[in-house]
C-alpha cells in the first residue's frame, strides 16, 4: 500500500558533473506547499570522487564539489568514507602518517565552504582521539555549523 501524500523517489543524474555520481531527488514526508500539492523535494548528491594525492588537494576538491552542488541546487552532499586522507590498510596504501592538525584545518576549511555555498555535507575524515585513530563522518549544516559526527 502506498501513501498518497508521498511522492516516489526519482533518480536524476548530474550530467557532465565532476561528481560523477548519482544525485537523488527525494520527496519525503516534508510539508506540502499548499493543500493537495506535492510535498517539497530536496536534492542529495553522493560524491563518488577519487582519493586525492594530498589532504590539501582533497580539501580543494571538496570545496569545488560544494560550489558545483550550489550551482545544481543540491542541498546535501555526502563524501566517501575517510575521504581525507584515504582508507588505511589498502594494498596501495601510500598515505602519510596521521596528522591531526591537518585534519582539524581541513574540517575548518570545509565548514566555512559549506556556509559560503549554503550546502550541507557529510564528510569522512580520519580523526585522532584518546582511543586511537577513528573513521569519522562529520555532519556540517548549509550554514557552516558543525552538527556532529
């Protein structure tokens, strides 16, 4: 049984996009604009981008994707797991040693870019804690606020 108040999800492709990923145009149980009209929609991008050669290059790539998302009216973009600096332990693992100050600087730069572009993001970063090295997904609002991990 379907709920007549919900519209089915649709797939939309960002043609010619550096995202080279699918953007889902999903309609959820959001408020309708007027009684009897379709619910509001939100565009969500899944950024399928290659691991960068450095943290700095990765931050620049993320900032470029955020700008592109703004142009394409994407409201939320999700980046790969541990995009910065990359997943450790892979057979082609040539990553530099963990560098917490570099990760903190990267997060701050990405946070500012989210606010400038008004695009929310979920960004995978390596994060050093008292428990050791963690794989964290940071959630940043379109206003540039760090919401959590």
